[in-house]
C-alpha cells in the first residue's frame, strides 16, 4: 500500500478509481498541503523570534521557505533518533550535501531529497503528522 492510499480513504477517495495522472496530481496536492502545514508549525514555533526581530509576514515567509529543509532536519535531530549521517543514509544523499543544507549553505535541495526527508520526519514525528492530517481533514 502506498503512503497516499490511507489518506485517500480518509477523505473518501478510492485511489484505484483514479488514473495515474490523477493520482500524481493528488499526491502533489497532499505534499503541498503537508509542506504548508509544516511551515505554519515552524512559524508558530518561532513566533517570538520573528516578533523580536520585527519581521513582516512576507519576510517570515521568505525565512521559512529558505530554511524549510534545515528546520525539518533540525526537528529530526532533536528527536535523537537520527544523526546527520543517518539522515544522509535514509535520504540517499551524500553527507556533505546534508551538512550544507543543515548549515544553511544549500537552501534549494532537490524535490526527491525533500520528499524523503519529509517521509523520515513523518516516521519520527508521527504525532505531528496525525495532527496535520486531522486539521486538514477538518478543513475539507
């Protein structure tokens, strides 16, 4: 069973009735929703910092977008379940690249890296993703 199938059933969609193209579009849409929810989670988490440096909403958005992968890596590391080496291994990405992303030198990682990083993040922060899914389903 793909990772998207349980979500489809929760929102009342049978993935087997969708074409391959429709499944890809749905998967992309869900990925975007999850990324946006994670950005909002990080916005709330860093609210006091943003307020202290008097950022506008637009500047907050730029900062969150620029540091998105870095914040996800930081959150994974805080669980102490993975190291930077472990994240590199799981995502199939060279350790130096993961180091660059975490240090803020690479702010535009590949989509494949982001997908695998979020997959790993979901495995170590499942309660956060359950909350995101419940919120998303409530908004449908």
